[in-house]
C-alpha cells in the first residue's frame, strides 16, 4: 500500500513539472499606485489585470498591450484618462 502511495505522489509531482506553470511577481502601476502580486505565467496582460480585479475604462491606456503574453516578471503600466 505504501509503495502505491509513493508511486502516486511521484506521478503527481512529475506531472506538475510537465505543465510548465511557473509564478512571477508582477508590478502593476495603476496611474501611480503600484501593486505587486504573484501570478501564474505565461499569461496575457488582460488575464493578469483580471486576476488583480482591475477594471479598465474607455480611454485608459495599458502598456504592454492587453494581448501581450507575459512570460517573465514585468511591470504593467495603466494610464487613466479621467
């Protein structure tokens, strides 16, 4: 029984390594207010902002663009147009 549990544990550990999932600390500069959060990457800027529950309004500018896939630690800058 113990051997089966160990084999199952090793299989889960191995599969987690294959998914290619990794984490990165992201900085989101929202019109001068900086927030840091840990996110799973790769992921698009739009997905990261969604995870952070940041809502964009018409006229807001985001750099890099919402469609950009982030694969490493990076800063996202939001310029709000009031």
